[in-house]
């Protein structure tokens, strides 16, 4: 198991869809709960603390003030609260498992984890599993949707307030960031990614070298010289045949067994500090199959083994 004796998992639900163009990711946490996430974690022998929710304003009650960064004030507020909570949970010796919600919430989760390790004089590694680069910034993003911008802001680019959550930027050393599974990059993002210095394994690298080799290299990158690593898992990194319940589907993604293997490698390191799962949209799902499969993937990341 990934955890030492006494380690407790703390689920934090962030029901937000303000960062996306399609509605429905705010119901992702409910879908995972209905699929038995808590029971699955307990069945592994893990301790599970009382679950928490971060309050999120409904889109209908707010107006768009900035078309280049839609719903920025509300997203900034949620991510700041989430970051503070993740920092505190890590400080208490627990494992934060954040369930969303669109991918903009990662600005909060990773900020909190990075702040915790920064206070200890350590750096944080990051594995970002996604079909997309999430390296857009306001003014470059073709949509203004912030769920396409979180990684750029965590690296200190873009909007100063979004990049400066919890009072510091950048949150990460780009040499300790690995992006896995990408296959759909906006034109403006490509230059940002090339200049950023992060490590990228596209679907071509996975096809050519296999997930095992990619995962082993990724673990080396995010664990060497760090206090541990955070896993940001966007369900659209998987092929739509595996996870149909997402509003940002891109064909040609990671297969179910490949995703399990990556997450098993994460567990094997025993250096994963925290995890989030995002972009699950039950309104686009087929009988909650995506949530059920995502629960299986989460338990692999937490150390569930075949034997």
C-alpha cells in the first residue's frame, strides 16, 4: 500500500464548472461518491477522514467580467480556499484526495501542496495526466476558459493573481513537471510548452515506447530531489472508449490498462503526496461507467494491487 501505518485519506470535493465551457463537471464529485469511492478506499484498508466540500458559486448567479479569463474572481476565491485547506491537510499528516470539478481547481490543489513543501524547504514534483496542455494564458486562450490555463499559472505565467495564489510564484520547478497523454494542443500553447522547460510525453511517445517506459521515466523526474509529487489526473487523458463522461473528449487516448499501469507506478514510488481527479461529467456519461472506472483508477494510485 502507498501509505504508511496510520496514514489517512481526506476527500475534498470541489463541485465547480466555472472554468469550462460545457456544464456538468460540478456533478463529478457526486458521481464518484455514488460509484462508491469512499467504500473502495476503506476496502483497501485505508483510513478515511470525514469528507469535505469547498463551496462554489453557481454560474447562473455570477456574470462574466473578463472574457479573456472567464469567472476569474470566483475561481480565484475557490482555488485560494482549496489551497489553504490542502496545505493544512498535508501539515496534519493526511493525504488530500481532491475530486472535481473542472481542471482550474488544480491551481488551488497544487498551490497548497507546493506551499506545504516550500515551508519545509523542499520542492514539489508534478505529474499532469491530460489530453490537453493546459498551458494557455489570458489573451492567448481562444476561449477564455480557465480550465485550459492552470498549468501555465502554476509555472508563474499569465495572470498575476491566479499565478500568485497563497502568495508566491512560480509554484513549481518546470524540470520537475511531467505532462503525460497530450494529443490536443492549441496553437498558442505550443510555444509556451516549448519554452517552459517541462517534460512532455505525448501519445506518440506512449505508442512508440509503451506506458511502462514512460511511467518509469516520469517517476524518476518527479521524485529526484523533491519532497514528493502531486498527481493531477484529468479523465480526458484516457481514451473516450474508456471514459466517455467528459466534455473535453479527444480520440486516440490512453487505454484503461495503460492508465492503471501509470497509476500503479505512482503508488509504487511511495512518494505521491496528493492527488486530484478532474473533468468527470456525469451528464455526458453512460450509466455512470466513467465514475466507476475512475474509482478503480484512483484505488490503483492509492496502492491497490492485483495480488
